[in-house]
């Protein structure tokens, strides 16, 4: 009986050591901390004066790219009361147009890309854009997730950073 218990204990200990040593795999990258989100003007693809929202965060060891999720509420009006639509968009450092590497820990997202995502969300919700009677307003937050190397390695359930408020964007589509 003592031998069985000893074997069981050794098996449990070896499993625990194996899991803590090798079991990190996907989902092991730390959550970034967003250090700044500012509305600014930058040059994208050599075109000066492109309005962007710049998002900057701390580097995460082992990350080869990052995903930026924007979640918010679009307020719009089609001739009656203001209506609201919850939206979520994803942008990634693999989409960058500034020539920097995917692993760089910041991203300039053109406001026109955000406006296109808002427009697509409104159309998906069945809103006739021709009936908009007031400016569209997007109040949102951004959060960032670090992504590790390799395709085919399964889902990357790494943690997101805490959400941080983004500048409010408003105006006719496309948002200014």
C-alpha cells in the first residue's frame, strides 16, 4: 500500500513539475500595459496629414505581433431619437502601413479605417446610411493582446491589457 502511495505521489510531483516547466505554451504572454493613446497626425505610407489614433504599449518578451481591439458604442440618428450600436473592431500590427516590424509595440490606426469599420457595423445592423440626420459619434476603448510566434499552434488566449479610453470620434461618415 505504501509503494502505491509513493508511486502516486511521485507521479503527481512529476506532472506538476512538467506542467509548470513546459505547460506555458499559448496563452503565456503577459498582458501589455497601454502607456498612451493620443489623437495625432502622422505620415502613413508617405502621405502627410493622415489623421490617426496612436496607441502605444510596453514591449512583451516573446511577442512577434500584437492585436488591438476597439470596443465602443456608436450613437447615430435617422430622424428620431438617438440610437446606439455596440461595436468591436480588431486591428493588428501585421496590418501596419508605416514600414515598422509587426513586433513593434505601437500602432497608428488611420481614422478613415476606424470610420470604415463603423460604417460596416452600421450597414451590418441594417442602418440605411442615407437616412442619417446627425453626426455619428464613437465613444470607445482600446485593449492590446501580445501574440506569440507560429501559425497552427492553436488559439492564443493571452490576456488583454486593461481597456483605456480612446479619443471620441464624431462627424459625418467618414469620421474626421
